[in-house]
């Protein structure tokens, strides 16, 4: 089976825009970059580890970013009492998003990530960047502006990992 992820269109962030548009555009750019790194690969290729013993794989990155989206937009911005993500977490495997990909379903995991992204987009639509989240982060108030900047950083860091993993799998670089 190939093409486990839907075809991705990536739009560059505008060179001039208001702050909210700039931040959400950069976040969407990085979301699309991760999707592009996964595009056209087989389930086994998506599960392939970067360099053992590291548990990192493209599928693990998708699963991790689903949890990160859920964590910041549902838990911290909107104050939902979610507990750990049972899709990937257990006491035996607190890093299950990365560790437990051998039998994971890339189509289902990609769909879950896309659902978390869609929720996040809807959650920030028309919301002031100065809005303080309903659930503090380690005792600190956190604004939507901070969350968006952090999400851009999180994706950018992991997209660097994705670049290297994809190059190792099939030699694809760039994008």
C-alpha cells in the first residue's frame, strides 16, 4: 500500500500580514511540511526508525504532533480536562506516540492528527492573541500568542527530524 497520506498543498506564509494571520499561516506551513514528508510512503516506511536505538519515525512524529495539537489547543487554550491521550499513552509506555508504531495504522493516525489540527484551527478562529488559556502551564498563564509561537517552534524542530528520516528512507530532500 502506498500513498498513506492525502496529497498536500503547502502555501507559504505571507510576507506582510497582521500578527494573527502571520502566526497561523506559519503554523499551517509547518503542518503541511510534515504532511509532505510523509506523502507517498508505505506504512512500513512511515514506521521506519531514524537510527536505532532512537524510536523516532515519521509516523511517530505524526502521532506526537497530534498529541501536541491536542495538548495546547484543547487542554491549555480551552481548558478541557483530557488526561493523557489514550491513543498513544499508557503507564508502561509514556512515549507511546514514538515507541508503539510497529502495529500502528498510519491512515488512522494521520486522520487523528488532521482532526486535531482542524480542532485547533477552529479554536483560534477570531480569538485574540492576548487571550489567556483556561488551563495554566506549570502554574503560568499562557496566551494564544505564546501557544502559536510554541507550535511553530515544535513543528519546525520536528520537521528537521522529518527531513533526515525521509532522506534516509528514499533519498528525498527539500520542500
